[in-house]
């Protein structure tokens, strides 16, 4: 069938055809592919099939491993820089050979120990696995499948003045604004989120809180109910900690501020330096 069936930089299910002292060989369709002994599962026999990740080692030989990299070809991954050279940087992706980011695909200040979101792909000229930190060119421009209120997977990856940039469903770029953050965020760790707003310029706002059409009305009602239950006073202001607001009222700080603003306009509360008072 030829090497075109072998998916470089991805997982392949290949058959064991030979066992030697230093490892086993798999049927790679045109060539046999080595799996070094330290990566061979116990009890594997000739004729068995293994799910392996196929890549090139430091000597540019095609090799297979049962190790799981932090990302495969065609995926985004949040990786840490291990080394910086004049030709590019090398990032830890969970394999003995680091992942190379060519100089022209770097972003500024890619220093050792710092982590970045990169896209893993095959270099069209060398067929080697490389990565790019210039992620915008690899994002999906068609966002028609996204709807406001939709649950999505977020991968937060970079702090900005406005908030946190987040990858949406491994395909799109969104922003999680500071006012929507009510818990500790680990960059590079996937978390559940929601599409809050799709702007006219097609930029996407995301939230950690499930969205609903009557969210602000619900927030106002819940806050006022809490105010009455606490005897007409709540020691909260617009400067209160977002995490404490979410723990107490179950809403983001942004929704909290909208709720107290709405109640104030309706004449139901007055706002003092010490907190919220029922009128």
C-alpha cells in the first residue's frame, strides 16, 4: 500500500513482524519501523498489533514509540521551551526528541522555561514534524458552527490586558475577560466554558459561566433574595474579590455589577462604601 498509509506525527496501528535484542520491528508498509525495547509492552508477540506514535528520532530515522506526546500533527499544544538556538527553539512535547519551532515561526521572547501555544504540523519541504507559535494562520476561519450559549472546551494560553486568550474546541480563538474569571486558571489546562458573544467582527467572547437569555434578570433576583435573607445588608462592593462573589452568589463579577446596577436604578438598593443596603 506504500508509505502514504503511514501517518507521520500521529498514532498508527501496526503489526509486529520481528523481535531482536534491542527492540521489535513493526510493518511500516514499505519499511520496517523500530520500537526500542524500553517502549515495548510486556507480553507482545510477533503478529500482534500495537498502537504507536510514529516520528523521526534525532538521527532522522522513522521510529515508533508507545509514549504519548503532548500533541500530534494537526493539533495545538501548550508546550515549554527547553532550548533556544540561532535557527529556532526546541520544546518539550513528552518525547526523547524535542519538538522544533523554526526561527521564522517563533514569537518574540520564546525563552527557556516559558510556555507557548503552538500548532504541530509537517514541514511541506522536509516532511519533518515541526511547530509554529504563529497560531493565527492555523485557526478555522469559519465559525458558523458556534452559537452564543454553546458549551465548548477552552484551552487558556496567554494573559493580556483584557483577559486571557483561549483556544476554543482546538479550532477557534476567544477571549475570557478578567471580569469573567472567578477561579484560578491554569494556562495550558483544558476547562469547560461557554460562548458568551460572537461580535460583528467575528471575534468571540467566552465565559466560564453557562449563559442564559435571562441571566441578568436571574442575577438581580438572586442577589435581592440574598439581600433580604441577610437582613437588608451585604458587605460587597464593585471592588469585591471575583472568587468570593462567585462563591456567595454563583455569578461572575461582571454579572454581579450589572445586577447591582439594575437594582440601584430600580430604587431597590443603595450603594455605600461598606456594601449594599436594601431601600
